[in-house]
C-alpha cells in the first residue's frame, strides 16, 4: 500500500493561481493523496474556487502569516509524508509516485528534495534549476538554501518531535525549520528529478526580498559559542566558510553538467 501523502497549500488572495495548483495535484493520480488548503481569509475568489472541489480539506480564516498557515495545515494532516505546494506552484506529473517509491526504498531518510523549473506568471518555462547533492557543510554556510522547499517532501515524524515553522520568520522560515531539524539528526537526500514548476512573479514572497538578511541571522544564531569566541575575526572566518561552500556547490554542479542539463530525468 502506498503511504498517504499530505500536501499543504498555504494561500491568501492567490485565486488566479489556485485552481491550476489544485489541478496539478489531482493530475498526480496518486491513490492516497490528501490536499489541504489553508486560506488566510482571502478577499478574492479563492473560497469560490475551493468550494468547487469537494475532495479538498480546507479552511479560510485569519492567520498570523505563512508559517502559521503551514503549521495549521500540518496539524490537520493525516499523511505519513508531507509536501508544501504554494498556490502559485505546480507539481510535475508523476512526482508523488516517485516520492513514495523513494521513501519506501530509503526508510532511514527523513527528507528528499528534487529539482525544479522556474516559470513566469503565465506558466512559461524560464530555466531549469538542478541542485547539488546534499552537503552538510554547504547547507550550513552557503548564503542561500540548497533545498528548494517547493520540491521537498518529508516524513511526518519530524513534526512529531515538536518541530514547527517559526512565526517570527517572514521569508526564511523554511531554511530555519530545515536547519533545526537537521541539528536534531534528521537525514536529507537529493534526487536528480524535476518535481515542481516554481512560478516567479511580482507578488511572490521570494520576489519581495528579505531572505538573505534572515539567512544571515539564522547562520549567526546557529554558529554557536565556539565561533562567536573569535570575536572581531568572526566576519572573516564566516566569509571564508561562505566562499568555500559556494565553490563546492559551483564545482559539483559544473562537474555534473547541471548548468546545462534541461532533461526531465
């Protein structure tokens, strides 16, 4: 029997993108999919769209933001595997079947992430992003998150250990959550398969900026007393580690030809 997969879609006033997102989940034809939409009291046509699809589990009510919506959806979820699909993103055909097969074959892995295509607001492909295999060093020190959350799936057991998204984070709540989970010993792995169409548009949270500032804050917070003991030298040491992580990521992606690979597999 396939594992139940719960996909959480937090949204607010994204009615113009919401229906394609719902349809992309339906088009997975996955036998045990639970799609949960957490709407933050939208004032557009989002609720009207949600009412068209009786298979959905959804709520529409005020919340504290994206992290609060995600946590609410995860608490509603009954699946063993969790995915986060924003209303403006799409899962590519066959993604959930591949994810289930991966977790069945790798019971020791807690989170798997794939690659993604970046599209414009009309769904036209801009470019393909291929990510490196998971590296704890690069994950800790690079200035960007190497795990694309829209293409990540994880086991519910992470949340059973009382790990949730932090409300105070506005942009980098995914990076913060993933770092805290990794620090508790959960294991991550990358697969070289396209999972998602990530839509970039003017209203997206990524486009709003602020991620790098929060990333830097998280890295400094997690550096620990040992690194802070370097005092004034810490910025230099931090810079060396960042540049080393960047070089490792670029080097691996070049050696594997990922900057030039636009294939499905």
